[in-house]
């Protein structure tokens, strides 16, 4: 499967007003892609388009709530209207709630499913006809490592991420069966330093944080831009996410034990936050239209992610280590 170079692509980034989506849109713009950016926050979109324009890039904005299919379809239609085609669809939009399952209301659970899962379904449905007409392209869906292993306080969020993994598996094999050269990628970040934790609804009594270690949005954006040129099935962003996925496959009960020890307390900060504090579960909130969150001092680089997006170096290291092992074996025989 051959994908276009980034500087020849028309890219839609959904959930672009802050966090991973915003950083991803900026990275695509730096590399010369033409963009349609979307989110619920009109001020966030306007500031993003201004930032892209100042760097010499091309972007138009479409405000949309991804739970409404017609609003999502309008994003794809705008790409066709302005640029005549669509090459890559990147879907990042998500909301979160920090609460136990028993604390979660039916309305809250449904809303998270509607945004995080049905919104992603709407994105694929809106983009797929245009990608098929173009004859190639990418559907890049940003879920979470929680597509593989759920965390406490995240019953609705994790259910939505598991759902993304499920529908992408079915869609991918259907496209392969039809011999349609469209790349379908599930990008699964570990904890990322975005404003999600500022905007999430919480019933913990304190401001939540991602389960440490925490990584910067740059790592996810780099991964997304990489898979937009290099067909990739799945990519987990963050060394901790790789470890979590491996441990879950090795022994779910071991993962249970680890999360019992650390999964509850490490998702809580010491900063008080009442249950009625503003959140973006049902409506966008202002003042958080930025890339980074509040945990920059706690972030660390992801070696595994860097190697995944630099495969020549990765396989060079593997080859070198293999030669060293064989040489050592030969020297001892």
C-alpha cells in the first residue's frame, strides 16, 4: 500500500482544538499538508487556524459535535469543497469521566459512548466514501491503551476505547477482502500530558491525572504523522503502554494486582476539585485550547515510540544485537 507524502495530502483532524489533536494538526501543517480542523470549541479552532496560517500553512475550520453524524459529514464535505479530495482522516475527539461505575449515571455513560465511540464510527463513515473514490488513504483513529486494558474510574471511557478497537478490526478485514488500499490504524496512547484532565468531569473530589508515567503530546503527533505515510495496523504510544499491553496478555490477574496497588491512588492529585466544577462532557469549555496540560514536569520521553517511528534504526539495533549474541556464542564454543 503506497500512501502519498504528507505535503501532498489533504488531512482532516477531528478533536483539534486542544491536546493531541491540536499538536497533530500543527505537525501536519509544518510538513505541508492541507488541513480541515474540527472540534466543538470555535475559539480553539480559530486560534489554531491562525497559528497554522502564521507558519504558512493551509487550514479551514468546521465546528462539530461528533455525536451528530451530519455535523461530522460536514467536515468531510468541507474538505471536498475546498480541496477537491480527502486523503487522511485523523479522529482524536474524546471526553472523559473520573468516577466509579456505581457513581456514573446512565446519561454520563451514554454521552461518553456517543462521543468517544459513536463519534469515531461517524468519522469513519463520513470519510470512507471519499477515501475509496481517491483510491487510497488512511483512517487514523486515536483510542487509548485502554482499548486493551481498562483502568479503575474509567468504565465508560474504557468501554468506548474497547469499542473502537472492535469496529476497526472488522472494518480493516472488510477493506482487505474488498482489496481496497486504505490504511486503518488504531493509535493507542498511554497517559499523555493534555488538558483532558482539566476538562474531564470528576467525582473523585480532586483533580485527576493520567496514570504515570506521563508522555508529551508530541510523541502521539509524531506517531500519527508517521502512520499517515507508512501503513501501520496498531501503534501504542508510550513505553508504559507497551508494558501494560504485554502484561495484560501475559496475565490479566497480574495486571489486576498491579492496578489494585497503584491504579486508584496514582490517578489522583492533591488539588481539590468539586463535582460541580466546569467540565466539557456535554458542552465545550473555554481556557483550555492548548496542546499541553499541567503535568509537563512529570513527563518523560518514550523510547519504544521513537523506535517504532524510526524502523531503520530499530532494526539496525536488533541486527547489531543479534550479531553480538551470535559472536558471543561462537566465541564460547
